[in-house]
């Protein structure tokens, strides 16, 4: 970058954690304050705030590959992106999208397709429901976590989500 250009601010993609209510710099930024990740790992499902930065409990200290063959002993885990919407009645679970991972904790190796995780998080934020890849056990675990976290939000959620987890 030329010396006189170094003082210019770069208009890059901004990811912020609070709402931007203005039309100036930062308008149109991605607001992640209403999206969270739920980890499904075996018989356990839990909210993990580290998912937004790929630092969830299952992802820590794992070197990821895009080749499944690199993780022959990996166990299947899921990140389910959940977007919370707001209506006159109150908050509700508005979008949900599941992303598969393979994790081999002992070998510290994992498989995931980062682009798929980003795209599915975006779909959840756009109020889409993408849970068809989950098995019956995973769907039940996810439903239980959502209800336990906030039953009122569950009751206000769209029928499409409830049917996807039935």
C-alpha cells in the first residue's frame, strides 16, 4: 500500500455484536448478536458460545482438514446455528441450520467444510430451517435444548421448526 494510502480506512466486512441503527460507516454489517451455536456430540447437546469463532469445546486444539479421509476415527458432531427473531409477542427461534463435523480428540484431527458452516449460519440468520441431515436422536436432543433454554421462545417459534424436530 502506498504511504499516502495507509491512512485510509479499509471498508472490509464488519462483524459486530450489537445492532447498527445508522446509515453511516458500518451500516450493512453482519450482526451476530442474535445467532448462537448448539453443539450435538453423541448423547449430549449444549449451547456453546465458542462456536462463532470455531472455539467450541469440541473444536479446541483440533486441526481441521477438508478431507474426511484424514479423520478415519472421527466421531460425528454437529453445530446447529440458531437465529433468534423478535416479534410483537416476543423473541422466538427463527432459523436453524445443522452442520456436520468429524472429531478425533485423541489424534487432535477433525473434518469440516468451513464454507458450508458459514453458508448454513447465513441461512439460519435468514430465517431458514435446514435440519434434514440430523438423525432422530439429534433432533430430539436439539428440541430438548431449545425448550430448556426458553420454553416461551419455543412456543412462539414457527411450525416449520417444530415439524422439523418432531
